[in-house]
């Protein structure tokens, strides 16, 4: 079973395409700060080792791996349409 972790911050790239804007995601779990590149997070989700979410309780939504119309994998939440708005609205990670 996958471990779960709340995503509370992201780092963005300088790109304007929403599918390429997220460089890394991060948060705090067990009192320790963690941060993963988008590619590493995609690998962990697809391998079933980690499940990430944004928000808390009933307001929480799962982070999923999506594929752009150009065939590129990226992260977004289940609640988002094609754009990863829930993730892009998070503050920058230190």
C-alpha cells in the first residue's frame, strides 16, 4: 500500500505551458521537510510507493499523473481539468 503525503508547496519552472510549469513538489511529513522533482514524484506514484494529495480532510484531492496532448507526463489533482491549477496555486517551496 502506498504511503501518503500532503503537498503544501511547489517550485515552478520559467516555462509558460502549464504542463511544464511544475519543477518540484514538497511538504512536511512526520516533522521532516521533503521535496521531490516532478519526474521523481511521477515515478513514485506510478510505482505505487507514494500517493500525494493537496488540501485537508474533505477538501483534500489526490495528485495524479496526467498526459498532455503532446504525450508528456505531468502532475495535477483529480479535481483539475487539463490545467494543474490546484498545484500551481500553492506557495513556492524554500
